[in-house]
């Protein structure tokens, strides 16, 4: 898998702009069907709202992009919302902005600012994640070698996982794939070739972005 950015969690953020309520719903999704089902569920929940405009981006390469103005003047809601998702490099994310009209018309420019601003504000409030794959390395150590292992790990800022204390010690570390060969070589050098280490399983991790 490629690295990609998505929202930290699903959430709802509301703003009032010139007496209109703008409620932005953000959700992590994996498929177009899931995105459309979410949009429809918001439309049912807010069936009395004037508009439920939407935009979503899917795929590791952000290859699927859709937007809807849901009755607002063409180009004033869905596309500005989509542009905000693009500008934040988000994927696997759907945004629905529900508008309850407050009696003051915003004009085309005002609508674009309101819909784009609602999504941008919600992303800022909810936060973003970098999702990526890491490669595991399983390491077999004697008890004497293990005494030094913490020093080696701290040098590379690595945590250990699933440590088992048997006749020998079995433990695991995880690193970005491009660093694995270098770490294996460094581990061998550190123990003068007297250590057993090999690639193991892969895990998906999520890192907070600020």
C-alpha cells in the first residue's frame, strides 16, 4: 500500500454564517457505496434542511472524486468542498455540509466561502492522520545480548513488541520499509554478526498530523 492521509476520526462541526446553520459531517470511508450511503443517511436525518451538499475522495491515489451542490447554484458548494479535501491531501474521506437557511442570501462568492470554510474548519477541529505500512523485524537474542538491545533501539528510536522470554529472547520491532535493510545491517554490525534477525509481518500504522 502507499502512504495516504485521511481524517483522524468521524465528526460533526457546526458554524453559523449570516444566520444560516452550516453543519459539516466528515467520515472515513473505503468505497463509493459507503460514501453514498453516508450522504443518504445525512439527507434522511436532516430532511428539513435546505441543502445537504457533499464531496468525497477515495483510493490510495485519490482516483475517485465526486461532488454535489444539492440545489445550491452550480459550482458554489460541492466543488469548493472537494477542493478543500484536495488541498489537505485527504483521501478515503466524505464531507457533507447541511445548510439550514437563515433568511440572508450569501451570493455565489459567499456560498463558496461558507461551504469551503465549513469543511476546512471541520478538518482543523477533527485533525488528520498519515496512514502507512511498516515492516516487522523479528529478533532472536541471548539474555546477555538483550541487556544491550535497549541501547540499540533508543539509538534508532524504535519500540519493541511481543517480547517472549524463553531459552532465548524473541522480540519484534517495526520500521518504515525503506529503512529495514539498513536496520538489519546495523543490528548485525552492533552484535558483530552474532544475532538472528529477519523480516516478519507487516502492520498498518496511523500517525497524527498537525
